[in-house]
């Protein structure tokens, strides 16, 4: 009887996939914090921090840009969709704070629409390898059913319901069967309700109408919390609709 142990019989312990995901998430979080601190340090050293701490200085800075201030804000909204350096909620509030309700909604919608289209187009051009680098695997697997058939209504509901990863959806839907026109309509109209709420919030902050702001925040928080606790049922229901339409 041979004492030689075949190499195939020796199994090397594998690192659990879940641990790899956690480590990756921790690394991204640490890098985000370091980057955020670096940006704060640069703003402090250059004196730009005063622009953001003082409302009058911030408005004066924007006015000094002239018509370019509209372009700067639109570019900010485009960037936060494609690269997500800032939360979309923060930029939406800034629109109402600096530009008022009407222009805040218009400029945010333009920026979000262009940013969503760029993400969709990149996904369509470079396919799943790119999307897998941008979108978390768990999120991609959760919404994989969207890629099997065309689901315009389901996609619209996902953009409309608070708490769903809308920026990720742009990349995911680029792998599916929606036409460019269908995607632009769905993403633009679906985001509009949230854009209006965020812009109103910024306007209330600028005007010092904190009572209205609290009411609006209460409604938004209630809707978001409800969507969060019932997210599995909502997703299951939308998945059922998708399968029925198929």
C-alpha cells in the first residue's frame, strides 16, 4: 500500500467569498474616508471651505461664474451618477438651495438624465465585464431578472420607489432589452418625484422654512423606511410582474 498522497486529494482551504466581499467593502470605505479627508484638507488650506460654510460667499462664488454656474451644477449631477463621488441626495438639495425650485428641478433633471444615459451607454458598449466592476455582485444578481426580458414598467417602478440603487440600475439596464428611448423616458420620469422632493428641501433650507422642511423630511423618511422594510416583498412583486409580462 503506497504512502504517497496524491496532490488532488490535498485541498487548499478556500477563502469564503463572503469574507472577500467584506474585505473589499472595507477597503472601499477606508479609501473613501481617506479621500474625503484629503479633499477637506485641501479645501481648508486653500480657503475654499469658507465658500461652503457661508451662504452669502457660496452664492457670490456661483454668481462670479456667470452662466457657467448652470453648467457646473449639471456636470456635478452627471458625475455623481456615473462615478458617484457624492450622494445624489446631497447634490439634489444643493440644486434647490442655490437655484430655487424651478431651475433646481430643471438642472437636476438635465444632469441626471445625461448621467443616466452615459452609464447606460457605457454598459451597452462594454458589456457585463464593465458592469461587474462597477456594480456590486449581490446587487447585480438581485436584479438579474431585468435582463431576461423587456420590462419598462418594472424598471420605472424601481426608479420611482425610494431606496433602490438607481445609479446601479442604469448600468444593469444597459445589459437588458430596453431601447435607448425607453430607458431615457423611464429613468427621467422615474427620478422626477425624488428630484422634486430634494429640490424642495434645498429651497426650504435656503429660505429658513424649517417647519415645512421637517414635514417634507418626515414624509420622505416614512416612504424610505417603508420601502426598506418591505423591499423584499416589493422586489418579489415586481419580479412577478416581470415574469407575467414575459
